[in-house]
């Protein structure tokens, strides 16, 4: 039960990382050339705001790492 926070944070990090990749990273060249928005082959309109998902992914990854570090530190202190 004590690993739930690590698992949830890691899953959220993976989800937001996937959003970052799909909404920004894959089309970063098109977005930077257009300077405002880019139309994808499937008709989606992407903007530079998609890079924000990378920030959320990094934040949740950091939270997962901090939670895991605290759990392992408590476990080692109990020995």
C-alpha cells in the first residue's frame, strides 16, 4: 500500500509524457516553422502549448522519484 503514491505518480508521468510526444515532440519541426500552429495529417491543429505536457511529465516523474526515495530511506532506517 505504501507504493501507491510512487505507482500513481509514475503512471501520470508516463501518461503526460505520451501526451507531450503526441501533441508536441512528433511535430516540433512543423510547429516551429509555422510559428503559431501546425496541421497534422489527420487534421489536428497543434500549437507550441503542447510543450506544456512535458512539464507535467517531468513534475510527476520528480514526485515519483521523491516518493520512492522516501520509502526506501524509511525502510533502510528501520534495519
